[in-house]
């Protein structure tokens, strides 16, 4: 007989594993009572087996009428509270609180182990759940008679996939169309799984076509899907591991929940604001469950003194992962005592506090354990009063920890760092470590003891674990928190402890690919001279100054704002993006620019009689048209309402300046208009505001006025898959910096020792200044180039030392003394201002023409590979004052204005390649090395003509312009010759 490859065979495989391996009961469809929406006989059996006395006290099972009353009340509570809440917190009936589930027992409690064994785990196949039709669900998992999950199973061998299972839920499992289907109603069943032999998806709320299924896959090679299972189908981990009794109990007790949130909305009829409560059903994704479990397992096994770096993609649910980790860490035991005394969450997101509170309130046994610490007093009180979870903002952290003394030396901590790249630097880490380890100094210590304590405090302390979460780990973050591994070249690399890659999240459809619809714009300017003379300015600095000048002109703001408003209306609103609810963000380069864009966008919206409005967001205050203003002054409502208002009409466009570019979670955000240079982490963070999914969100859009596609691609490529640090930072770089500084002879070893002695014993300020001032006077006598190298090296040391001291095993009292000396000295060194060779430039020019033009629409494709980044650059302290590259104003404007190229990127590329091409020409190089400058110029012109002629087939546009326009040819030749001739003659 051939192998049964039908869908029923897959059901049988699941059922047999649960019953034979995991000791589930095998249920029948008739056990399920459609009137109440659960298995009444198993509920009754569980209660009579475990709580007979309570049943007798309430007489709930003495007659059929009494049973119906009891079951009716339980059914009503399931609709109100949800199955996960009922199972965890129990069910009150008359005078008794009935336990509906017994939690996982500790090894030290045999009675609890006995009670846990009385829980009834049941699997039921082909469940007929409706009174209105004969539809059946393939599998239902119940616990003590209450439905916990449903599963629709499909099979590739019969031409059915997970897509068919999802469609079945969306088309035939709509609780609004079938009110008799209690099993399908919100909260009454915790989760619904669509499963085939390769993939798993899950949904926590069925609502017809809008039912939103999320992936529950392991991932393969940093991408979507599941790895090959040598012992069965790819998805067998669901019934072999996830649904194992202890695993399912763990999810129920520590992850699954109904989270209630309150938010302020505007009443559509009255226009008045009102507070409404929303509910969301939460079930962990596979990567969240896997990461938290692995960190808990490693913590329990190895205790404190560990570090974990979690690289999870933006939008992948880090807030929930952090919450689940935090409240389970405080429950870990070392024997009979808590393994950790407190868990401190360091974040730069204020709203994380509310998220964690909302989530934890869903767990009965862990209420009122969260404290928000915004000052040294509240943190100190929270620790002394035994608060288990303490949340604090990263910027407040150094000041808060000043209040913590040596009393914490014997305590053990878990430190969870949200967005580790922005939360950590060497100095902050040192203060945190010193406070938590108790290494804050004692009255009896001498100078060396104190410095050793400082050095030791910079290390990862032994009485704390670090759990660092980020989507975009920088080199510092990887070296500080990553897992070391040996490389073939003998170096030590660093990698994350756990990862959920951007690639996997995009391929799974959990986040949107924000690079899929990317449109670049370029601004073409024509600036004219307004003076008869032709003054000279520093060409390089002039180019930057001209761009800044043009970008702040009203005409520039107007053209860009007009493009934004027109695009948002015609291509976003009129196209019904995100079900007609789409929002947009405008990213600007400064607060002033944000305010200018806000007012111009608002004017254009009003001009076209748009029903929508804009909001501006920036921190602090700014002078605008002679008045000091805040975002609240401009918007007309408090700053705290910005996020809520962006969810409600008429507000649709958020104009930002360095705000809401990280941590802003708004699934309705569809389009982004970028007028700010973005690189590296900032580019990924900013554009990732668009990646949140929504049931009605099909795509995203970026319109970029400031960046080219290659820059954006390079930034995202680093964090598309796993990010690995190539090698450790070399501590000897510090010695190189010290050597460069000491060439200047601005201090002596004795002066460094004397200053440290006074500083660390609390001497009067008047005793420190004379020592520092002597060094400053010596510095003032130095040559300007030496000053630049010396000060640059001091800054390099101060930037690098705290980090090296934190991540390397080396201790140096000398380094620590110099760090203190430099820290005080650098503030008193004079600012080294080079002469401004662009002064007066803006008075000599005017804007004649401006055109902001679309360059191209692209889908930026990323490569399927891990990214290896280098350690932090320490700097050499070399260099000096740069010589100005003087040029006539007319030449500067010619270069700036450029040409209205049809393909500006290709033209720019070829212009940039000219120096390399000409230096490969032997005739010119020989002339430059062996002849005078005039002869070299002649050969240069001849060689350039041949080079450009050969380039004709590459880009006719550029070459034709060069060959047909003598002014343009002379301009290019002059600029390129000056650059390459100097390099060749200096190196001969």
C-alpha cells in the first residue's frame, strides 16, 4: 500500500505526536458544546477532580439547570476577558474563585507538581464548531476544556498550501458573519494557526478578509521559511516542541495575553476628545519565543556576568521581547533565592514604560512591580524597596546612578538595553558599571585604589548581566555585547547571540521593504554673480555654503513642499493607500527647516482645500521670526498628543527635525519625504519608520531630495543579514595617540600626577586650574598645525579610552590619569578656527533659476550576504591646517550650477572617474614628472581629449557636452589638472 500523503495523514501525524509523545487526551467533535463555546464535560471533570469542595459550595453541578448557569457565566467571562486571562487568573462564580489551570510547578513543590499533572491537554480533529453550518476546523487544542488554539492544515502533495489555509480562515471563518461560531470570536481562542508541511502562520483575531496572519517560522540562512528537518516535515517543530505540555504552559503563563490600552480619540459626531480602551491579543512570534527562552536558559545555567546582543530587525516586536524577558528574569531562582535582585531597562523611548506596564498588568502574579525612575531619588527608592523592574531613560542614567553607593556590591542585576547602539558609550557604561558593582570609592582609599576602582568599574561588572537589543549594531555595540569567536586569520570577531534579520522579516511579510519604491530627486540651480568683480573664495567650503544658502531659500522650500503635497494627494490619498488611512512623514535637516516646511505645506494644503493638516515635531525651543517657539506653540496642542493625533484625522503629514526618527511605531505611515543627508545607522533607522505592517498596507514609498540610491543601499546592506565585527579594537592605538600628544610637550608626568591627586581627593577648584592653565599656555605657543594635531589626538583619546577600557582586559593607571587630565584640559584649549575664506560670499550672489526634478524611480536590491564591519577608528592625530583651494567666484558658480543632465548620476560618476583615468595615462604622467608645468598642461589637454573620445560609447551626453562646449572643457581640464598634477609632482 502506498504512503498516505493526504492532508488527513498530516493531521494524524500531529495527533499521534501529541497523544503518544506528549500525553494529550484525544477529543471528539461532540465533546464541544456549541452553545457555550467550549468542552463542558472536560471543564466539569477538571473542576470536580481538583476543586470538588468549591463546586459543592456553589452547587454548580447539582442539576442540569445549575450546570447551564455555571457554563453560561463562564462563557460570558470568556467573551469579556479572553481565554488566556481566564486560564491564568481563574474564574469567580458566586462565592468561589475557581482555578481553571494549574501552572508549571517548581522543582521544590511536589504538591504543585501533582496539581499540574491534573491539567487536561486535549487535541480534537475535525471540530464542527458552528450551529449555522457544517464547517469544520481541522484541529483544536484545548486546555481543561477551554479552546486555546485552532489549526488549519494543508499539504503540498495535494496541491494545497498555507495560502489556502489562510484563505479558508478569511473566507469561511468570519465570526461577524456567523455569531453562533463562539470558537472564532475575539479572545475566546488565543491563536489560530495556518500550517502546511513547509510553513506556519498565525492570527490572533479573525475578522474576515482583514484577518492578519503573521509568520511563525524558524528562518533559513537569514531568510524566510524553515530548515530541512531530517526526521520529518519542516513544520514538525510545532507539534514536537512548541505544543509539548511544558512549552505550551510556558507560553500561556509568560507570553500569551490580552493587552488593554487607553488612548484619546476625537468623537466623529461631536468633535470632542474622548478616552477609549483598545484590546490586542498577543501570542509570541517564533523568533521572540526562541530569543527569550535562550537568554533565560543561559542566565539560569551560567548566572551573572554574561552579555547578550540581540539583533532583531526594526519593527519585529522588540518591546514585547524586552517585556517578556524582564518579567521572567525577575522570576528566575538560584536555589530558593531570586537569581537577580532587580532588572533595569535602559531606553530612549518614554512610551516603553507604558507598554511594559500594560503588558505586565495582564499577568496576575507580577502586578505592580514596575517603577519609572526619572531621578536619582526614585531609582534609589525603587532599589531599596525591592522593585523588581526599573525603567529609566538613557540620558538620565549617568545622573541617576550617582546616588547609588557601595550598598549594591552584593546585589545582582539584569540590565536590558533598548536600542543598544544609542544607549551605550564607554563613559555611560563606566558610570553604570561602577554604580552597580559598588566601585564608587571609599573614604580610606588612596589615589591608586580609587583609580583602580575606576578602571575596574569600566569593565563589564561581575554582578550584572547585559541584554542589549538593537536592529542596527555598530562596531562598539558588537565588541561590547557580542559573542566572541575565533577567525581563520587569528583575529577575534564578534557576532550577535540571537538574530532575526531584516531579510527574514521582509521575506516573511512581517515588515515592509521600504526600498522597494524609492524615488530620487535632484535640485538644479543657477546662481548668478551680483558684483562686477570676480573675487576668490575657498572652493570646497564655498560649494557647501552655496548649497546651504540655496536650500534655505523660500523658492526651494516652496518647490519641494509643492511636490510633497501634490504627491501625497494624487499618489497616496487618491490611490487609497492603507485603506485610505495613509500618513506621511517629512524628514528635514534642522528645526528651522522643519518649521519652514510645516508652514509652506500647511499653506499649500489650505490652498487646494485639502481636508488634511500637518503637524511639526522638534525638541526644545527655537527662535522663529523674532519669537521663541515650541512645537506645541505652532501645533496648538501639547507635545504629548502628537502621536495620538497622527492616528486621527485631519492630521496626515508629520514634519520632523531629529524627532520620531527612532522608536516611532505608526503602522499607518506609508510615505516619507526626505530632505536630509542620511548615512549608515541613521538612514536605516529613519526609513524603517515606514516598515510597520498593517492589514491594509500593501506598499511604502520614499521620495528623497537629498540622498542617492547607492548611499542608501550601502547603509541598509550592513544590517540586512547578520552584522559581524571583523576584529577587536587594538588598544595600542591609545599609545599612538599619547605619543602624538606628548610631542607637543605641553605637560609633564609630575603635573599629571599632581592634578590627579588633587582631583580625586576633592581639592578646591582653585588648586586644579593653575596646573591646567600652564598646559594651555604652552599649547598657545605652538605652531597652528601642531596645535591641530595635538588637540585632535586629545579628543581621539577621550573618545576611545572609555570604550577600550570597557571591552579589553587591560588595566592602566597611566591611561586613567591621562584621561582625567585630558578631560579637564580639552575644555580650556582654544577653539582652532581657520580663517574663513568664504566670508562675504552670500553678498555676491543671487538665485536666478531653480528646478527640483525627478531623477529616477528604483527598487533598491540588497545582496544576500552577512556584513562584516571594522572596529572603531581611533584616529592618528596626523594632519594639520588644510590649505584653502582658492578659485574665482565665476568658476565656483560654474561648478556649482552644473548642467541639467538627463542622467545626472552617470554624468557625476564619469566626472569623478576622470582623475583616475588621466593618472593611468603614461604620456601625461611622464610629462608631469619630467617637464615643466606648461608642458604637462599641454600633454594633459591632449590626453584628456583622447580619454573623453574613448568614453563616447559610455555616455554620449557627457562626452558631447565636453567636446562641443569649450568653456565646459576648459573648466573641467583646469579642475582635474590642478588635482592630479599636484599629487604626481608631490610623489615623484
